[in-house]
């Protein structure tokens, strides 16, 4: 029997706590529920001894959305190009963001746009079916400014200039538009 004494001693506290929780389960549940409701409703919780857990002032969603938009714009300004084909293709067009340094030459940018819009618009060639418009500067980029015809006029077969040399800078938004627009 003496070997059982440590076992019973070790059970005293767990049994006491279990009995306490079982006996006071309804008031404990009510307290936990009240605290949970106050947290959900963002109301302060007053504790004995003058302690108070205050509510967090709500931050307007508009401010959060503006902050996200500002951060996204700063990120795009640094290293990305935004290309928008909806002015040409309407509902079938889309707007996409690409890394600025993905394109080593103007020709690689034009080829990427051609492949992307060709999925929806068929065989559309730069210059005759579509041109680009930099919405920041309102500058139209036509075959006189970039592309194969620009290169042919200089004895080249492709436009090997960097985007920067052609005046296309990081953060630029280029719209794909009709040359007649």
C-alpha cells in the first residue's frame, strides 16, 4: 500500500482541478463566451484591480486599400512594366505586369505582346493592327519609333535597342491600341 501513496498524491491536483472545472463549468463558459464576444466586437475588457484591456481603434478599410495600392505602384515603378490590351481587344483583352529586365530588347517586348494578344485577336501585326501608347507621357509608339520597320530603316533586321534606349522606362504602363485610335 505504501507504494501507491505517491500515485494518489500525484492525482490530488488533477482531480481537484477537474472537479473545480466540472463544478463551475457554466460560469466559466459564460466568462469565456463574454470575453470572446468582446474581442469580436472590439470592445474593452475590464478586469478586477483596475485593469482594462482596451479596444483597438478600427483602421478604415480605405486607408488600408490605399496603402496597398501605393505599395503596389511603388513596386511596379521600380522594376516592372504594365501592359494593357483591353483598349484594343475589349473584354477579351487583359492587363498584365511583367518584370522590366525580362526584355533585353524592344523586339523581345513586342514579340511577347504579339504572342499574348494573338491568343485572342488572331494574327495582329505591330504597326498595322496595333501600336503602343505610354499612358504616363501620352506618347504613341508606332513602327516609326520601335520595331522591325524602325530597324529596317537603319539597316538592321530587328530592333536590338534596350527598352530604356527606346524611351520605355520601368514603371511604364503601355496600352495596346489601334493605330487609328
